[in-house]
């Protein structure tokens, strides 16, 4: 097993793909079957940096009768959105026959009446996924949502949400699409604050292989911060984004539809650029998140349908096969135990261990140091643990291991806590067991044991 994971984490330097800069922004023609139209009015004449008063959102409830994200040729349908006859964005219907709500930011518009049109993009839809039902298409001012929140920073977050262009090699492949966009707000001194946007992609085509994603992050999706702004006294004083090889760069790109920056996915592990060329773009409605006491993966727990899309894409791409476990092949995600853990490792890393009722032992690292977790704070780990008479083990062990190359330092896993465990049911929905254990300090070579309440 160790040899299978010898190249588990690919060097990021090999993940960059170069795409030509478009001379002009792509403007697809309004052709194809019109599925819905909607009139809406706006009453604010100018955008405000700290406000979403003239911003509108689309809440689209739709289904694809024969769609199935896990099936080649039936993955989903692509809809193109136009406002007043001008290209706005695209929406990929990935949830199949389920009535799913796709929420998007349409942008800021001047005072007056406007017309929304939703058109089937046949060329970008799977051949067996074109029977679409629009159950509702509601256009509402974003100011309504921000007024309810009572926090002007939410207005700023909605007004400056990034528009994400698809990586060109994912178009028509139904891969690596943004499922969710969320934002966090951080005070930065005085009356200034930062807003950081993070996207959850359905997968990543390169970078960290699937077995390592599950063992070290507890998921096969890709979660990447995209863009961050700092606002002081209502004025943007800083704009940055996550560039190739996870390098932080100053944003110097275009903004459209009001104050929305154009961000381009340019690497196979979903890093970004502020210029590029792509024919498909998404403007998901960002959701506010407070992750001060939880992992990023809790956003998947909250929006639990993401697990199903994650599993179905991995299955379609041949990365789910319990009989062929290797660096890029995992078992059914429903046969994993997901653990939320808090740890402050010092020259050390952790791994999850348990045994089933038959005495068979399992570990998240499969005996390979590359699959252990040495990050500080709240982390998620997934360990293959096939269901038997009991969906949860009687006890969990978290092993602490010295990190190679740090032999001169004391290796210890400090303040180790088991927060919760989860299993996925047959519909990929998480079943959660809250633990919230006491903290433990564990030296390298030792293990913390947590007996689970029955």
C-alpha cells in the first residue's frame, strides 16, 4: 500500500495551464429554447461600494428529468442567463431530477424595468439531459436580504462577489464546477474589515490525488479561497486573489455588472488569475460563514447535497472502486468515517484509527506518512470504515506521529480534541454524532483514545 501512495501529492508547479487572454469578453448569442422570462424593476441609479441596494439575485428552482451527474452523457444541462438581451452568466444544472435551487447574483442595474431570459444552451448540455423543468425563477433585490441581516458588511460582500470563469478544459466535461461560494468577514483594525470569498468545487483534476484528499481533508471536493478585499471607511483599500501555486497576488482585472471582479480558473487544482479567456462563467450567490470554531468542510455538512455531487463525479470519473484502492481511487464515500478534529501539532501529524465489531483495524493514513495531517486548528479526516452492524465504532484512536526532518524538535500533538463524527447514509446525507471531547496532549508515538457514547 505504501508504494501506491509514493506520489500521492503532486508538485504544484506542474498544475499551471496557460490560456490566452480574450481580446473582448465573450458574448454568446441568445439562441436556443427560452425556458423562462421575468420582468423586474430597480430603483437605485448608482452602485455604492458598501451597499447592495441596486443588486439583484436570481433564485432558480429547476430539475432535469433524465439528468444524472454520475452518468456520462446525462450529467446535466447548461442554462445561459441574459438580462436585457445581454449575456449575464451560465448555470449548470447538476442535481438531476431533484428540484434544486440554484442561487445566483445577477449584478447591479440602473433604475428602470429589466427583462431576464433563461435559455437552454444545447451545445453545452449533456446529450441525454435536455428535458428541463423550471419550477420557479424569482428575481429579488439583494437589499432585502442585507436589510434582514442588519450588517452593512453583508451588503458589501454581495456587491463585490466574484464572477468565476470556468477553466476551459472543464467546459463540456462537467467537472470542477463551483458548487458553493461563501464569504467570511474579518475585522482588520479601526473601521476596516476584510471579506474573503471561498469556492467549493466539485473536484480538482490535479494537485492532490483523491486518496489524499479524503485522508487529509475528509472530502473529494476542492475548497479554495478565491478573492479577498479590504474596505476602510467605505472604500476598497486592497484586493488580492489566490494565484497559481497558491501564490497571493494583487487583483488588477476587470469588473462587470456593477462591482463584480472577473476571476479565471487557470490551474488543474483550481487556482486563479485576474485575466484569461473562457466561454462559461458562474456568479453563485455567496453565503456568509463563520468558521472561527469549525473546519471549512462544515459548509458541506450544512449544504449536505454537496456530498452526493462529490461522490457522483468521482464515480463517473472512475475514482470510486473498493477493489482497486490506490492513490487516485477510493471506496464508496458512504463507506468512510468522517471526523472533525481540533489539533495543534508541534513537529507532528495526526491520523485516525478504529476497528470494527469483527476486530478488523482501519487507519486514515494506511501506514503512509504523506496521508497524515499536520495542520493547526479544526481539520477534517475521512477514514475508510465499511459499515457493519454498527455504523460508528466503539472507540476512536488519534495517533500522533513525528514529522520527518524534525528529529531535533519535541514532537507533540497539543490540545487534541475529537469534535464530531459523521457517516453518509444511502442518499449521501451526513449522520452526525457529536463528541466534543476534552483536550488531550499526546506525544509522538502515542495515541489518544476516545470512547464513544452509545
